[in-house]
C-alpha cells in the first residue's frame, strides 16, 4: 500500500468518481481503506446531547477501498500507479510509473541495497 496520509489522489471508481484531486486524511492498512476528504459522504443522525445541543443530521466521510484511488502525479497532471525502487545510496523511494518522477522516500538507506 503505497498511498500515505497527505497524498493527493483521484477517485477512479465508485459513486464519487471524478477527475477532482482530493487529499488523503487517514489510511487504515489492516483493512485496506482510506479516508479521503469530501468523498463517500453519509448522514449520521445525532441525538441531542451536551456535545451536540442542536442534534439532527451530520455529514460524515466514510472510508473508501484503496483500489478505487490513484495517486495524483503533479508532473504528469493525472492519476498514476506508484512503484518502488532503490536509489544508489540504498534508500527506498516511491515513483510515478508513467513519468518516473519521485514521490518521496519511504525507507532510510541500507548498505545491502547500495550500489558500489
């Protein structure tokens, strides 16, 4: 699962499918779900309480399956797949499979993977 919190993504499947770029709020790796800003909104009915004195219906975002999302590459200006590669110093990074641009490091350098 290469999508992380704070990434820009495009929804490619489901009711909220569009070309709009959205931001990832939270990632649940165990369930394979992602909470995306403004996607999969549902109504939560809330009883009146001290926390919610008005009560009523609240709009709430629900998690989306990660397979319904694509990472948004700023250099390609489109949704793309991500890959993983090792750099010359042995650190691991995410990269765009379309243009090859870097999407950030995900692991520190290891001597075993360094090119000598």
